[in-house]
């Protein structure tokens, strides 16, 4: 009987370790990134949300901002809209449908993943994007870290 209990204890311990690792990976920080020549030294979540909701097309210093989005199934996109914009994918889709129907604005261009966003922002002086903090390097400037 003792051997069975030991096996169960090991199994439960392994499950807890796997769950803890998954939760930790899911909690990775997002980086709001811009072109390295961008003059800003930082940006607030509200300022980023305003750009991504089409309420403004400029950075806080008045220079034009061209945000890019990630595909709907992207983990970074889900985290970004939940943590920064405070909206679900369905709410964002409805928001942009309304703006496009009225001709008031068009949504950001959509790229496939973190690597594509980082490369696009690095090559566009007006670029603004969000990526998993783990992919950031010197090709882009981090304006905000979102835990």
C-alpha cells in the first residue's frame, strides 16, 4: 500500500509542477514596442489603448503612429487586448466593424506573430506594436512593459 501512495504523491507533484510552469509561461510580460528612432521614452496603457481603438492616430508627442495587430489566435493578441485595452476579441471586432461601417477609421494591419510585428516595427519609423517580452532585442524600442 505504501508503494501506491508514493506513486500517487509523485504523480500529484508532477502535475503541480507542470501546472505551475504553464501558469508562469502564460503570465509572461508583453512589451509595447516602437521604432528605435521614436523620440518617446515611454507611453501609458491608456495612450496605447487610444491608438489601438482608433481614437487617435498619433503618439502622445503628436508624431503619427501606425499600429499593427496580431492574428486573432495569437496568444500575444489575447493578452494585449485583455490587459491593455480591457476588451475581448469579440468586443474589438464589433468596435472596428462599427468604425469601418461609418467610415470613421480602419483597424490596424494584422501580422502573423511576434516575430513579424517586431520586424515590421523595426522597419517603420511610425510603427507601434506589441510582442511577448521574450522576443525584444535592440532592433526595437520598448515603450511599456505590461505584466
